């Protein structure tokens, strides 16, 4: 059942169509339902196009997540919407590109300038290298989703008996929320146009994606912020651990190690992101 995106009150329909609806020459001829509880439109995003949705998603507006997760993409039998599967594939391919660029450009103390970070892997044919990164990213993404789905939806999840989070019986909806909120990852398409400091951009982006993931989980599961943060943290830890195992198997155990310098770099990236978000919010307020 759809909900009002402003107050979460369940509603029967989000709009009423009148005669001639669907006929382009006569306009839309639909009327948005007004919520009985809060008196606002139940779902204003019904009439908005994808660009508006994407901008509001980047700005982490809870209403847009409620629109996508409760009113558009959720199916009664908890199966994936085809557009979500396409988005998942696109995100994976972006992840391959970003991870590859990040690992290649990372400065490691024991590697001389001019030598590749990727060691023997760098001597392999490019297709072979691509498949390695594809496996690395698929395995890490899978670990991220499986761990969060386990914690939210499995009967064996420790969170339900501890009273932290009641069991949520729709694991595919959880994955949908994670994929939709990871769309921020598509931003590096701008890197094709502008020259970026790739490792710093990848880090800032990583934090932006985490913030979006936390918000989407909180809205879908209707839980507290710290519960959503806990889930996102558990997912990130599983992703990192699986990534380490794959890298170590390929003899690249030194790459991407958590050192002091990477923590400072993370801090700097987070700060840059906050400053950027503040400037952007200021510009929007003026405009
Ligand atoms: Zn309402």
C-alpha cells in the first residue's frame, strides 16, 4: 500500500485520473491526493521527472526516498524492479573503474616512482586485469549486501533478540534501498570531463554514499540513526574484509592498507565534502 511521503500515513491511491487522462493533447488530467492526516499532497514526486528526483536524492531528502522505496519500487511480493537490476549493473561497472583508478594512483611508501602498485597484475593483459577488478568489486558488493540483509531480515540475526531492530521480512527491498542510495557513485562521470585528484574524489564520494545509505536504511526500516549507522558499518566492514581477502589472494596484500596516512586523507576528504555541501546549500538558498 502506498504511503504519504510527508507523514507516512497509508493511503489508497496517490492520484485520481479524470476522463482523457493519458491523452497528451488534453494534458495530464490527474489530481494528486491530499493527505487526510497532514493536509499536504501525499506524493508530489509523482509529477516530477527523474532529474528533480536525482537532485533531491543527492540532497538526502527523506520524502524522495519514501517515494522511491514505498510508492514506486516496492513490489508486494518483494521482487526486484527491472530498473533496479540495471542500476546495480551500472553501479558495479562504475565501481570497477573507480577502484582500479584508485589502487593504481595510490602512493605506497615502498614502491619506487614509476613502478606500478599492482605488481605482477600490471604485466597481465588488460582484459585479465579488468576481470580481476570485476571479481574484486562483485565480491565486495555482494558481501556488503549479504551482511546487511542478514542483519535486517534473517531469522538468525542477533539484532532482533537484542531488541535493536525488529526483523524486516523483505530482504530485496533492503537491497533496493542500498542500490538506490548508492546512485551518488555515478558522479565520477564528471571525471571524464574534468581532471580530478582521483584518490581524494573516491574517498569523498565514499563518504557521500555512506551518508545516503544510512538515510535510506533509516527511512526503509523506520529505525533510529544509530541502528542505521550500525548496519552501514557492519556492511562496510564485511565489504572491506572480503576486498582484503581477494587482494591478498592476488598477492596485493600491501595495497589499500589502513594506515595513519589514509585516516588523515579520509578526514581531509570528509572536510572537503562538508565545505562543498555547505557552499552548494548556500548557492541553492540564494538561487
Ligand atoms: Zn500525510
